[in-house]
C-alpha cells in the first residue's frame, strides 16, 4: 500500500474538504509521488489520519475514479490507474485543455459557457451593496428564508408540489442532503432500495450509516417495484430518480409510482425522490413528480441547482413532510447548512425575478441541439447511441468489456464512464456514459467522437 505525501485539510477553507483531498492526490500522481498501480489507504484509514468523515474521503476517491485518476478493484481496494502515467496525464489531459476547463464528455456538468455570468455578477453585486450588519451573522441552520420561499414558489408552479417554506431544508450539495435525511429518519440496519444500475456516488452515505443496500433492477418502466416488493418488502427507504433514471434515462411509469406510494403508506416507509434534471426534457411532457401525488406524505423530495445552474454553488434542498419538520430541524442544528448567506440570497433573487425560468428555457433548446450534435457525430463513427427523452448525458452501447474500453478512453483524456461501474449486482450489456452539455459545436462533437473511436479501437 502506497501512502501519499502528508495531506492536509483546512476546515475553514472555501473549497470543500473532499475537493482539497482530491486536488492533493492528483498533484501527487502528476508529480510521480504516487505511481500507477499503487494502492491507496482505505477510506476509513485515510479519514482517521486526516480527522474527517469517511464519506469525505470516499467522495474524493469517487471523484478521482470518475476522472480516471484512480480505479476501484472491489475488496482489493483503490489504486492509482495503471493506464496513465504522470507524463501521459500532463501531455494528453492538461496540455490539450485550458486551465480548469472540463474534459471532453465530463459528466455532472451543465453547459458552463451558457450560464448568464454577467447577470449573476450584477445580482450578487447588488446583494453585497444592500447587505445589512445582520447579513454577516451565521446563516440559519436550515437555510435562508428568502431562498426557501423562492423554491416553494418555483415548485408550486413548475412541479405542482404544494409545500411551505418551513418544509424546505437547504444543504451544501446532494450528499449533505442525504446525510441530513439519514440522521433525521434512519437507524443502523434499515434497508434502502437503490436503482441498479444507479447513481454510484451516493452509496457511501448509506453504508457509513450502517444501512443495508438493496439493489433493485430497472427496465423500460424504471425501477422494478414488483421485484423490490418480492425481495425486500420490509425496507425503510427507497431512493430513485423517477423523472429521468440515472444513468439509463427512462421514466418511472405511472402504475409503478402508485405501487411505490402504496408500499410506502402500508409499511410506513420513506420514498426519496431525486429530481436531479427533470427540467431538461426535449420531447413530450414529463410525468408529474411522485411528491405531487403524495397524499400519505411519505415522499421526501430532493433537488439541486448543480445541474440547472452550476455545480460550484453546491446548493441542494429537501422538501420534507410537515410532521417531520421538527426532526429535521433538530438534526440541522448539528449538521447546519454551510452555503454562504450571499450565495443563498443571490439564488433567491435569480428565482424570484424570473431569471431561472428564462435560463431553463434557453438551456432546453441548447441541450436539445448539443445532444443531436453528439449523437450525429457518434453515429458517424459507427457507435450505437441509446435514445432518451431528456437529461444531460447519454449512453452508448458497446460490446465487450466496457471498463477496459473506458480505461483506454481516459488515458486519452476523455472523461467517459463505464456503465458496469454504476451496477451493483445486475448484469446487462456494456455501455459508455458521457455528457454532451459542453459540446459547443458539431465540429467539436466530431473531433471528440473521432478521438473516442481512435482511443478504444
């Protein structure tokens, strides 16, 4: 096992702790201090040495895995990817990209070039000029009241969700939202249904809490609720992405939504609805969110601004049932919202003044166009793209070992991911996951598609 040079974590730094760890590990790999094939300390060991939560280290490792710096080998541990050396990384990745620019196909990012930065700067500047001495105090542990009101108004008109501002809890990102939820409602040993394949980076939050992960396969109608009922009927939670399943893209059918709500009501269990990119649908109208159908109030609705605005905000929110407001407030006092007051107030202005609506309208058109560009370019290189109704990523079918193909692509500086890495126990055809949001032209898409073909053939 190889240990990097001593890492440091500054609790008062503006950069989140997991990003501090990830940056230092990347530097150690680039400098040759961590060699390809080196095994890193376990997340638990590293967390103990740094004095941080294990989830913080796992998040750092997860980021580096998704970028191709590290790879996981099951119970054997986490290793520096052998497919790239420090020299290759510098030549193939950094020299071809502007400093700080996203890598080709990098997932989890909106179109960074399309966000109205000048407008955002004006709104933030106005907030700075209007600040009172009281705005310099610590923000409310459950989130700034103006932002909670703005989100409640937005959900009422755009998602048909009726809720009070008191039901909304602002957190520093989706993982922080899930940690707050687990602290408020879960106990060690509780079971949770997870989509398989599904969003891989949230699993450590539940395992660290001692919960049992129950993988549930998905098909053309989304999570197979019947399978979950047959195998894990006593589970206490279900986490799913019903509007646009992550990563395959189908929507949960209306029949299964009712089946899910009936289970939650009868078992007094909780449904966690991750509505991460429902705003971006290009054909037809989306089905209503499960939360809007929630008569028994067993659904906790989770949203984020990372995909609709930009991820550096690190702002997410939960809508919790009214009877659970007290439990969440008690936990929020020990897990307070760390998003700066200025950021929260500026987002509130962005929503309340109608800028958010206009931005989403613009982005739907932008993403529809960019997806067509990339689909056309990939099909021109002979690739098989899976059709989807919306979202900000796509899936490309491949034959053979998708992990091996992705390792070659990453060595060439392409930030694709293997569908197999998003699976828990399910089996299925291989696939390559990628984002099209920052593909700014058909010519760029064609260059990227050609690079991908050259890398994996």
